[in-house]
C-alpha cells in the first residue's frame, strides 16, 4: 500500500510537499501510476501554473477517471493544493477546458476596480491569515487565525456556501480553502507555510488513517 500519493503530473512542486511530510514523520509516494492511485489511502493534487495546462496534463496521463473514482466512489480523502484546488471546480476564467467538477463552483481572477482596492497587487503573494468558517478536521489546532503562504491570481467561488472551509482577506473575503465531504482544497501552499502547514498536513494524514 502506497499510503498517501502525491499525483505527479508535472504541474507542482511535489518534492517540497513530500519533504514537508518527511519533517512530520510520514513517508508519502509521488506517482502517476494507476496502481498507486488505486491503492492510495489519500490523494494530493498539487499544482502551479495554468488551469487548462493542468487539466490537459491530467487527461494525457489518464488520471481524471481514476481521481473521480477514488474521490466519488471510494470516498478516500483528496487534497487539492493551489492550482490543484482550482482544478476541483467546474471551470476557470483562466481557460476553456472543464474542471474536475468534484466541488461545485468556478475559479475567477482577482479584479480590483474600487478605489480602496486599486493598490492591491495581482498576484496575491505572501503570508495571510485564514478564518475557519465551519468545524472540520483539516484545521484541527488551527481554529484561531493561522497564517499561510499564498501565490495566486485566481480564486475559487463555491456554488454552495457550506463548502467554504476558510476565508482570507484580500480586498474582500475570498474562499481560501474548501471541503465537500472527503474532498478538500487549499489555495495556499502548506509546504511553504512552516508550522501552520506542518499542522495541516499532519491533520490530513490523520484523516487518511481513520477511514
């Protein structure tokens, strides 16, 4: 059993995520092999780059049906990180390809036109706080305002408010993480977020062990 599998589709800093898991005492697998994905106790979908490129890369490796099976039929924990969270939605303003459709919603670009927000830069880059919006296991020990590292120009708008896990202020309160049943997504980079990221990944590991 490979345990947690970080999906390798040439769109994310998979090594950094694995190194963070090593720091907290857990070995994880980096793979795009069908057998590893099908035997995983949890899946991490990382991602840095453009929406369409990410979806095309998943399709080229025949990962999309495997990911949907594990998430929707087998109900194993799935965690999307940065672009990986955006790919969980139905679509993005950044491209024309459909997303995975695992969490109803869309991904849109930050657009600051009001006078008070015109000075805000895009991408949103650096450390920012998160405010938990519903009780959940991913943010255990992080219920108070925690700080994570962000780098993104697009953000997710959930179709259902109950899927919003945390919000973060940048011109307005945007959805910085989400949860629909066993499917999680975080817009920030836990692998770059020091003790806060370590706690979150440790929590995800615990979730995968309690099925």
